[in-house]
C-alpha cells in the first residue's frame, strides 16, 4: 500500500478547497482530486474519503462550491487539510471570501478560479465516494495567478 501512495504522489494535482453550507454551519476540506468530466453539460468530479465529515455533508446537501487555489494560498490549503470538524468560517478568518449565490457555500477568493456545483451522481469507490456535479456557475477566473499543486506530499506553485 505504501508503494501505491508513493507512486500516486508522483502525479501533480491541483489543490482546491470544497465548501458546503450545512444549516447554520459551513464545512470544507482541501482536495487534490477535482477533475473536469464533461464539457457539455459542464460536469466536475471530486473524490472524498468515505468516512469524512465533508462527505457526510455532501450526502445531505447537493449544492457546494470549490475554489482552485493559487500560489500564496498554502496556509489556506493547510488549514482546510486539518483533521476534525472545524468551521469553514473559522478557517477563513482573515482570508478574503464570499458566499456563493447558487450554493450558499463560502467561496475562497484569491485562487485561480472558483465554481459552484450541484451533485447529480454519487458513486461509492473503495474507501472514497465520488461526487459528480453539474457546474451551476463560474464565480471567478484569474489567469494571471499561478495555480497551486500538490506533488510528492508538498504544495508547490506551477512554474
């Protein structure tokens, strides 16, 4: 199993933060498994650990947001990668963000892009759950920023 983890660590992946509003609270997590699935209709897929709190929330709430982080947002990525159930509002204290008009989720600002999505299909896959979602809106795109990626267990800017 260790060799598999090490092998997959050789694959660079974009770093994103997925957020969802659940009642009076907001939750989120750092992910490196966001991918585009379809252009027509626009669909994305995110893979989350089956037992995670965020997975629990996404099974209850269909609409969520995702911010594709940029270089300089390593601290935000680390905050949202912390185990447990800290409130996203707490994790975003002092960081620019807004509430998405479609998902009501907190959207991290300052990344390379942000989307709001609505889950259309949930697929159990080993120890993970795949959420396939229709893109409701592109909140922003900033092509001037450098994307943040995860490679060999470290956050790195794309050079």
